[in-house]
C-alpha cells in the first residue's frame, strides 16, 4: 500500500448531518451482453429511486455513458439507437440528494479525463472540502453532485501516484467521510470492476466466469444463487477470469463468505396483479405463515424463537425495553409496546430512530433494545443500534432482508421472512413485524409467569388461524374498491383506534398519505374531543377501528360524537356487529380474534382502501412521488 500520497491536506472537514440517501446500483462483468442485464436490474431496483437513471458500458476501447431524467423507461428510450454493446457495465437509478433530478446530475459520472466512471448510493459528507482541494489542482465539475467529487478524487490519486484502480479507490475512500456503495470502471482496463460499501448495501452475485453487483439481490436472483454480502469498509475487485477479491480500506485481505440466495424469481414478478402493492397485500396469508413456520407449533401449543431461547436471561432480567424504528416499523413497535407491557409487565419506550440517535438518550446496560427495519439498512436505525451498543445495551433486531446491516450489528434477532417487498408503501412487512413482536411478547410473558397457560394456548392457536382469516378479508377487495370510489374527493381523512388499534390507525393514515396524496392523520379515538373534533363535517371521512374486544363501548361513544357532527364514518368491525355498523356510512367486517391479534386483521382493509382510492385517482401506487423504499430521512 502506498502511504505517501497527495490530498493529505483535504482531511480537515465539517461533518454534515440531516442527509437523505437511497438509490439503486447494479453492475455486470462477464461473457454476456451487459446492457439487458443492467436495464432489467434497474427495473427491479427502481423502487429505491426513480428521479433519473443512467448506464455506463465499455466496448471497443470506448466508455459510453447514457443518462436520462425520469424513470428507467426514459433511459431505455434515450439509449435507443446508441452503442449499447459491451460485456462490462454499471448502472444507476437515482433518488435525488445533491443536486436536482436532471440529466447532468444523473449517474454514472465521468472523471475529468473520461477514463473512469462511477455510480454511487450514499452521501459524501466532506465533499465540499474535497471539491475545494480538487479545484485547486485544476479539476472542473459538470454536476452539483458529491459523487462527481469522489470520481475526480479517485482519478487524481490514481494519476498522482501512478497506481492501479483498486489501490486508488482504497486510498480515496480513506479520505472520505460518509456513507457509500460505489462501483467504478476504467476504459483502459475493461476486465475489472472495483466496488466498495460503507453504510449502504451491496451484494455480489457469483456466476460461471461472471459477476453481478447490486444494491440488493433482486437483480441477481435470475442469474445465480451464490452471493457475497459486502461488509462495511470493504472493497471488492471483480476481474474477468479471476476469483473475487475483498480487501478493507485499511488494506486487510478478507476471505469471501459465499451464501446461498433464498429468493425466487417469481417473488419479483407481479404474477398477474396490476401492482406490486396489491400482490403484496394478497401475499399476507402466505407471508405470515412463513413468518410463523417453525416458530408457532399449533399441535404442540407452543412458540419457539431461537433468538429468545438463546438469550432468555437478557429478556427475563431486562428492566426496560426500547423499540426503535422509522415509519411503518415505528407503528409496528407501538403494537409491540402494548403486547410487552400487557404480557411481560416490562416498561417499553418506542422511539423514532431519527430522534433517538441525536437526543442523548439515557440507555442502561440492563436495557434491551429492539431495532425494527424492513430493509435492515435504514441509516437512522443503524445509528440508533450503534448508539445503544456503545452504552452496553443488548440489541435484538427484527429485519426482513437476510445479510443486511442490522442483522450483522445486533446481538440477536428474528427475520420476518416476508419475502421481497417491491411496493414502496409497506404492507406485508408491517404484519410480519407485528407477528414477530407478538410472538416474542407472549414468550416473555409466559416465561415470567405473567399470563396464564390457558391464555397463552389460546393465542398460539389463534396465531395459526390468522392466515385463513386474512384470506376471508381479502375476498372483500372488490367491495372495498366500490365504496373507495366515493372518497376520492376527500382532501383529509381522520383514522381512529384505541389500545392495540391506535397504531393501526396511524399505519392506515400513513398508507393513504403515501400512495393517494390525501392528507390523513391517526389519533387515539378518545383524543377526538381534545381538538380534532373541530375538523368534523360532512366533507370529513373518519375511519374507526371498532372490534368487539378492548374498549368497544368507549369507541361506540366516540363514533356517536362524530355522527352527531355529520361526519362520514367508515368502520372496521367484528363479524356480526350491528351497533357500529348501523352508525356507519360504510362498514368492513373482520373475523373475531384475540385483542392482541386484531391489528393483523384490521390492517388489511385499510391497506386495500388506500390502494383502491389511489388507483381511482390515477396515482402511481408502486412508486409514489418523492418516496423511495429504503428511506433514510431526518
């Protein structure tokens, strides 16, 4: 390794915060034409960002970069009739951070000599200082992005020290502060891709004399089931005809850990549904069965979670549970709070990861932190995990993606096994997270002796019935679609619930906001009289979750208050209910179940209602404006 290299004077920088990053990257090197593989990969990663897209290909001594504002389809149209040949390439779909979404700011970015090209998911926090130093060295910039700064830095180090691309990338990354997943190619060496990650996901697929690179496994599954999940601060070199090489940015060689990919191509297709979101809503009977498989044994009336069994003392002795998450995962955490406090008698705090990480929270060594993330890569939640670990707390992760960062960082945990979730608005991931939390709370409550054996057995058996009960609700999709048309006029919605169903109200409101762009708020039903009731009118639809368990009579009273003010009521009721149904303008019935499991059923009609309203309004359901899947927002 060359230690005596230039740019040492760039290392005085200011740490930038309040940043956002999520994009999709894909790369290929091998015997096939790269373009079709890369485009299909971008289409599968488009849920990560769709402001602009681009591709770089090396062919016949040329490094061709094609970029377009808009979606991948716009890139395909732009590249039509251009030279798209080549057996090596990288591609990118962007969710804009540095610089507005346009063709210039789209990735890939050339170096100044146009010898190198880069794609990047992440944020270079000290880009301004690096850029100032490069300008002093005579470099000019075409875009507003931090990514272009990085490729110029790599080229500068490479030329200044007369070194190869892998070493130049390594040295450059030692100058960088921030998060990144990058892929770099060089025109003069068309047999090599250099990639690296820190804080942003990156997976390598290994085929026969070929390699694939992507932000997640969805672009890879069609071609190989052998993958390597790249670790933080690791650099991978993919060279045609050679084995995969991994080295850390501090120059330590690593042995690749090849894993078998547990994903099928059919999981990534719409399967006849109009949208991925609708498919994923209808997959929930299966995904919850998968989440419970091997864990809920109805025949033996038992729940088995290895993450609990292996760390029983941590759960039994903890004085407090802290649950962290963002968005939908935070809502799932609130339901977990109700379950843990009811069954285990352990005080629970549910924290937004983005607030928790910056609030200087009080964390004790006997605290247990449960970190929830669908992707396992949410930057705020990762930072919350690192903060809690630094204070000596035990960390339990709940995640959907095998090999993601959160499962690597946590002390123990559970995968939700919901399968790939392509729709940006989370559906099946939410119900899977709630299922895991309730199973865990029941286990702890049983072991602590806080719930009776009879109640525990009832819940175990009822968990086993939940998938079939969800199927019965899904059969009402057409009915929900019909009355959903009535509410496309609305500009505001209120969602109400009590107890376990207050977080469901929050989640239902979030789904409507995300995909239909209708403003919606969730409240505890009893809080109506403390302000929100002022909004009630004939133009205000109010969704009330009113099962026949919990505080049913109280909710009926809240509904009467709304009815007296001529509010439009949409209710979620237990099958056979007539009281709330007669008070409602529209009503959706769900099967009877235990109170702690009602959220698994009540969430389904709310997902369907949001979906059908958005479809009637002509909204882009799978890729709603301004959103991307693995969101990291402060």
